[in-house]
């Protein structure tokens, strides 16, 4: 039986929502709903130090205030919960076990300082490419080092190009060994890595369509490799351009003046949706709109492919 479209919101509640989150969330909602699909809300609160329950609740309130409703997840729950990553330890442990059985997981004792050493090769986005330092440790070496330090866990990657056709940006591929290196599944302090958690959860929650910021484009080949190893069906991916402040900075949670709180003091939900839809090429002017009113004209063809400057005066 053909399965309908299921999209998702996957916010990390480490602060209030900001324009960039809202932009990709609006597009995720429009894309799924314009195909008659459903939306799931999953709270990505793996990092308990940074993600609080209060923020998670505010995020839900923010989506509701903007008219971006979801069908399943968050506090409303549903059949594929829990929808909080902090409560999905068992699911991640089971996936890790499957990867271990394939002989692809190994402990890594490298310190942060070693990983960031100037000699380590870097990717274009500034992240280090893991050089495989701990890849071939012997059982004795592992035992000796484990006594001194809890290891992180890494996944061996192949010397192979993994690519996909992004629904918004077109073809993207990486050679995992050359461009990324063996990547983390679990940190030394026990925190699950985003790459593993997002794959396990998107598959378990029946997500058929992932719409997110293009800062995560380069994570996708790693995630596709995990889908493959775990025998799971990957969703379609649509990466959306990032929003840039007039001075060229990427908008982030640090831009307090652009948090939803601050914006809603100066604006209304419909004015915000209208402004974001304008940036997405879906609203001819920046007049206030409801999300529903944008559905009939929604088309990925109209959505920009490169990062977008937010013009002075639109939101600030
Ligand atoms: N939780 C991530 C974020 O808020 C999004 C992850 C994803 O969409 O795959 O940036």
C-alpha cells in the first residue's frame, strides 16, 4: 500500500525558535501539507545540558502561535513515541548493537584537543576529518586505554561516494572516508550522536520527507550510509537555504533580537509567516499570510537555492 507523505519538525529546544528555524519549519509544513501529508513533532533534546523542558514547551507554543500544527508527537504523543530523543535510549542502543554486530563500531580515545590539532585535516565547513587514529587498536591497547578514559564510539566508513538527489538543491555526494572520516555514534560522556539518533527516529516515526536547513546537507551522506547499514528506507531530503543578516552573518539562536519572543513583540504571527513566505519566493509582497493560504501556490521550484539575505526592515 502506498504510504502518504509524512514530514517532521525536529527542533532542538536549546533556546527560543529563531527566524532560520521558522523558515525551514514553514517549508517543511507547506511541503508535507501541500501533498495532503502529515507532520510529526520530535523534540531533539539529546543534550540535556542545553535542552530544557521549558524550552521544549515554548517551542510547541511557538509552532501553535504561528499556525504550524502537527498531527503527531510532542506532548500530544502518538503511536511511534516517545517523541523526545532524551527518552529514546533503548532505540539508539539497539541500532548501535546492530552496527556493532557488523564489526563497524570501534572505541575512540582521542581527546578534543587531539581532534582539533592544527595537523588534523579539515572539511570546508571547518569540522575536522577524523584521521582514523583509533581505527585499528588491538584488544590489549583498548583494554589499557579504557582503564584511563571512557571511549567515544565511532563508525567505520567506506572509501566510497555516497550521493543523493536533494529535492531543492539537486545532486550532492561525498566520499565518506575522504570528506568526513569515521564519525561518532556516541560521545565519551554517553551522549548519542545526532547522526545516529536522527536516522533511527526518522525511520521509526515513518518520516518520508525531511526538510531542513542546508547546514545539514553534508550530514545526509552519513545518514544515508546509516540507513543502508540498518536496513532502513531513507526519506526524501529537501535542504533549504540559510537566512543571513544584512551583514552576511548566519542567523542563529545567539541573535536574541531575532528570537520569536522578540519578533512577536513587534509583529504578528501572520506578518511573520508572510515575511518568511516572501523570502521563500512564495508570497509576492511581504503581506501577512496564514500558512494555509500559502498551500495552493506552494512549489519547490519557487524556493531559492542559495542563502538569503533578510532585507533591512523586513523583520528588524
Ligand atoms: N535538531 C536539528 C536542529 O534543530 C535539526 C535536525 C534535522 O532536521 O535533521 O537544527
